[in-house]
């Protein structure tokens, strides 16, 4: 998370240090895979100043990396498990550990998964079905 904050801060500092006439329509262009992405400088600065967006991005990508690594280690496909409750329990068990070894334990892992899923689907709030999952599992 701190590395991501540093990267965003460095990007912001880079573009704000350059003396540009803000009345001009300065557009940034970057290649993202096989497509081009263009955005105005002001829109870019707004995006990288939004810490909520940064935290959400780090959460979504970190969770995906952890899940992928766990499934690889367990030699499972993503369709063969039912969330962190399942793959987390299997991973801990495979390593002779339990949820007491995880910061926040089982409820903490479920809370992270619930928040990640909500944010990954564009929600900024926990909806009824997500809340039900959280209450049932915790």
C-alpha cells in the first residue's frame, strides 16, 4: 500500500511541477495493452489524488493475487472453491495452520473479501446480499 501511495504521489508531483497553461487542453496518452487511453491532465490529477480509488485498487489487486497464489498452491481451479472461506481454510489446513494465524482471524478474512467484492463490482456500500454473506459467515 505504501509503495502505491508513493507511486501516486510521485506521479502527482511530476505533473504539478511542470508549468503548463491550464487553459490549454493538455491530454495524456498511454498504451494500455492494445488500446490507447487519453485523458486530460486535470482528469488524470483528479484520479491520482483520490486516495479511495488507490486503496480500492490495491485491495482488489492484492486479494486477486492472494487468491490466485492460494489456488495455484492448492492446485485448484477458481470455479472449484467458494470464496476465501473455502480456499483460505484449505490453504491453512494444507500448511497445518488455522485461522488464529491470520490477522483478524476468519471474520477478518471474510470482511476483507466482502469489501473487495463490493468494490470490485463498483459498489461503495455493502448491499443486502453481501451483508447476508458477511453475517452468515462471521
